[in-house]
C-alpha cells in the first residue's frame, strides 16, 4: 500500500499559471544562454519540467490553451536566446507536444498524479523516457532539415537533457507522501542537505579527480531520512549546481578524453538521471516500509484494544505442565473472575473455575490430542458473587501442526456473563406464574386470548363463570362461537372481512392496529344472553410479529338496562323541559302584550297630568298641584317598570336581535351620563367622567349598551347620599374594554351580593333607605352584557361604596 500523498492543487489560478510560464521562460532563456557557441541544443532544459507542471496542475479542459502558451513561451525563450527563428519556430511546438505526452502518460487527465509508490515511479520513468525520446526524434529531424548539425548527436543530447529535466523537476509538482521519517533527530536533516550540497564541490573548476560518485551516497542517505519533497528539492539544487559547474569547466566530466561538449553535457544529464534513479526508488520503498510498519503497529494496537475494550471477558492462555497459564486478560475478564489483571497474568488459570477446573483441563487435553478446536458450555464461576457465564474455548495450534507438545499452542477463552440474563429469565418466570395466578383469580372480568385467526388460546376463570362453560371446552374454538349467529351475520355484512383477515369480532382492532371497545352479546350455556363490553387489543412480539389478540370482557347487562331506563326517564324529562319552555315563552308573550297594553294608557295619564299641571285647563289649588305631582311620580315609576319588563322580554325572547356594529364606547358612556343629568340636577353629587383621549372602537349594540350603562349610573345616583361622588371611566387592556362605575354610596352587604342580578330583588339596605326601584335594573344590565359576550363584576363594602364593572371582549 503506498504512503498517503500530500494533497496538491488540481487547478491553477491565472496568476499561478502565468508564474509557471514565466519560470519556463526564464529557465529556457538561461539554458540557451548556457549553451556552447554554435550548439543547436542546450546542455540542460529544465523548462521541460516547468511546462509539464503547468499542464499537470491545470484541468484537462484547459490543456489546449496551456499547450499553446507553452509553445509560445518556448518560441520566445529560443528567440531571445539568439536561436535562429526557423529553429525556434519548430522548438516551440515540440516543447508543447513533449509536455502533453508526458502529462497523458502520467495519467494527469483526471487528477493530479501521485508519486507515492514504486508503481507511480515506474509510470514517471516511462512517461519521461517516452516524452524525451519523442522530443529528441522531433528535434533531431528539425536540426537535420534546417541546419547542417548532426541528427544523431542532437538525438543523444536532447534525450539525456530532457529526460533529466522531467525526472528532476516534475516530481516537485506531484502529490508526494506527506509523512516524513521520524526515527532521526530533526537536526540531522539540514546536516544531510548541507552534506549533499557540499559533495557537489567535486564539480568545482580545477578539480580533476574522478569523484563523480561522491554525491551519490548523500542522495541515498537523503532518501532514507528526508521527506520526499525535501529530497526532490535537494536533487533539483544539486542538478543546477552540477550543470553550472560542469559548464564552467569543473568536475570530472569536463576532463572527458573525447572533448566533445555535447557528449559532456549528455554525460552530465545521465549523471542526474542516475541520481534520481538512486534516490526516488529508495524513497518510495522507505515510504512504503514506514506505512507497513505503521499498519502493523496499528493492527497490533487494534488487536490489543479489541481485547482490552471488549464487552466480553477475553483470556489468552498457554497450555503448560502446570495448567493453562494466563498470557493476556482484559479488564472484563478480571471483573468476572475476581482477581486484578496483574494477579492473573503469568499464572495458571484457577480463579473462579472451582469445580469446573478438571472439566476445562480435560477439554484442553482433548483439543491438544487432535479433537475439535472449539468448545462451549455454560458454567458457574466460584466467585463472590456467584456468576453464570458462557465459556467458549478456541485451540490455536502453532506452526508445527504435528507437534504434540503444547509449547507453541494457545487457547483463547471467551467469557460471556449470563448472570443478569438468567436472573431476568427467573424473574420472567416468576412474573409469568404471578400473572397466570392473577388471571385465574379474576372472576368478575372475562379475559380471553386468541391466535391471529381468532381461535381461543386462553380463557380465564371469569370467562368460565360468565359463560357457564369450562376453559377446556372453549380453548380451540373460534371466538365467534360465543356470539349469537344473527349478531355475527350483521357484523359480517357491516365489516366485510377479507379472506386473510381475522375473526370479525377482532376485525376493527386488527385494521387499526390499536385497541377497540364495543358492546357484543355472549350466549351462555343455558341459552341466555349477556351484554358484554369487549376491549380488544392486538398482541405483537418485540420484533413486530403479530401474535394474536387479547380480549377483556366486562358484563354490562344490568348496566345497559339501567342506562335504557335512564334514557327513557331523560326523554320524559326533556319533554317536560320543552313544555316548560313553551310555557315560559307563552308567559313572556303575555307579559309583553300586557306591558304594551299598559304603556299606552299610562302615557295618556302622564300626558294629561302634565297638561293639568301646566294650568292650561284652569287654575289649580296647591293641594291639586301636590296630588298631580304624586300622580306623575307614581305614573313614571309604573312606566319605568313597564319599560324594564318589555326590555327583559325582548332580550329573552330575542324578538329584537342586537344590532351589532363598530361603535365608540366613549359615546355610549357619555350618552348614559347625559341621560342621568336631570335626576342629578336636584342632588348634591359630584360626577367625574374619565374617558381615553382616543376612540375606543367596540363591536356592540350602541343603544342597548347605553341602556346598561344608564342603569348602572342611575343606581349609583340613587344609592349615593348627597355630598358623595360618582366616577365613571372607560379602561382598555390587552384583551378587554371595561366600563367602571364607582360610587361612595351605601354599599351592598355580602349576603345580598349573590342575588343582585335576580329579577325584582331589592336588598334590605335599599328598602330601609327608601330608595325607589323595581329590582329589574341590574338584571337588565347583566342580560345586555351577556348578550355581548361579556360579564358584570361587582365589588362593594357597606358604608364605603360600590364598583360595578362591565367587561367586554375586544
């Protein structure tokens, strides 16, 4: 498995691409400038690596554009370096073709290639060699066609220089392993880099000893201790130094007996290829080795953690002459066996086995003799407290399978604690026995269990008593057999069960997957009928499987008879109520009619009284005037009584529905206060009217609400002695509009407050104070306010005063 490569960018921004192309231009121009006089090719062409990087780091859809830019940059670098224009025109496209071939063979069309394994390295070598050979062939052809230079010499030199450039420069831009060697101190790495760079001093001018091999060991050392990206950068720096120093006449390659500069340059580039081939394979192998070691350590740690953190007890044992010696034991096993882990390790396994020790030893001997390598049984550990466990043994043989000695074999023991499970099973059994006894002892309620089709599987004592049949006779019969055939036929017609659905009695509970409660009829053994309420509930297993149904029957025969009697009595009472309502309506109509008949003559009486009092029909004596005044007062009280009776009659009979509109509540209150001004004119009272500064829109019948407020203000005037005060105010809160009338009058005793709104009720305090009234005013107020959906609230204290408040919903 390759080492994890460091993430690399897949696409370049415009400025990054221009930076790479500028690097290609600078390196190309430098390579041309370093060429020997008259040379058709450069001694090294690192611009190839930069061009390939520009393609690899760009998305494939932009490759045509990037290839054109590479060709233009190569053309420009050759022209600026003094190359003939015809040769420069050919070298530019050749450079772009080389970069494209390299990128395609390296697999860069879909993602940025990695250099993290030997397979990646082989792909890099193949791509570099193929691209450089193609470039060399095209370059040699161009030189042969356009100049008098040697095609073979050009092919040889271009192959070496371009292969070296691609192998040295391109890896810097690939996805390289991100993990660095960790077995050396950090200061060794810069020391190694300096040593490697220092080894290039053998290429200084004037140095003629054949020491070209000297940098190789340092590069190999770097492959072992450096991160791959550091190694690639080191090789690039060494390549630049070797190329520059050799071009200046230094190093062993300048002393070549051939004396041909192109051969010298080719040898230098082959030396750089050797450096890469010596360093990168070793670096890849080291990266894979480090990852393999990490995987092995991780697997070992995972194995150990799997044992130590397992939810079951785990023991690794070695069979010896002294018994099974504990090599490994996790914490769960130690808790099950009792002794701490440190006490168990390195000793024969005896803890907790108790009487099972001989059995376990015999099983292991059978395994060692060639028996089954697996054994499992339930054992009871001799611990405190006693625990029941499922013990499983696995015999693992060593490398020598024929060996009968136990030296290389292991036994793995797994202990699963079953104590809680066995206790739960015992508790479940006890609970089942208790439930069975409870059901058997339930004699007043019938309990029936059925399977999915509706056949009886359980019948309790209560069902036996209700039906007069033993459970042995009932179990196995269909539930429908308990009902009259006519009832079942009616239910079949009503519910229409499908072929795969249960008994019709259970059908509603089955279809709703929930409880169902209905009245049914059961037939007793003697042929008599019972009315029972059946509560039916589907039964499901923990995994959702349908098990059947539970039916609870309650004998409601007597209850249903009583309910039928009560319904008959209720119907009779309802008829009586309706008769009383008819009588009440007749009474209201009679009162209304009489009141209308009385109002007309009373109006005439009052009119003629006023006419006589005015003196138009002749002069009156003082006694006559006094008598007429008494007639007028009594007549007006009688007329007020008639008006109140008519108002109540209209409100109760709803002959006059409320004319609800949006009205300003302030106007109703102001009109009511103005209505009482005449009766206040002869009294020594102070009345304060407090209204909000803005309108108070309310949904109401303005005329009726004005009458209600008028009655409250009138009562306040009547029951407040001279010298007192009355306050009328309108208040708004979040949910209500309130009209509040407060006086400093007589107040209302607590015993009278509960009857204030009864018709014709007048408290003793009002009678004693000789306050005139009919006892209908507050009843009218309550009726009007309730018709508006509101309420009337009263607070009062005798001798202090009263507050009446109309509360209307907003």
